[in-house]
C-alpha cells in the first residue's frame, strides 16, 4: 500500500486491526416474583349469600315523582 499526498509519496505506519473478542451473550436479569394474596374481606372472596344488599339512593328518586318517564305523544 502506498499513500500519496499532493502527488508525493509519504511514509506511513500501518496500524494493526484490534483483536475482536466474541462477547458472551447477556443473560436476562432475573426478576423477583412478588406474590400478593387478596385479603379475606374482598368481595370476590365472599359468598353472594353473605353480601350486604346495595342501598338505593332515595334522595335522587324524590324529585322525579310526577314526571312521566317518556315524552308525551
């Protein structure tokens, strides 16, 4: 190999290529497994027979008394 600069040959020292080492594959980091158990008072842990009935909100129904449920013909 020869190197020329502005038409004149110049001396150079060839640099050897660095040695390429194969990289070992990275193992994925292990994640900590956190298991949480639901509390015993959660609704899906109870039987439907033991659940309290829903209370209706009677404060909303009182202003609607006397108003027809649909438009008049």
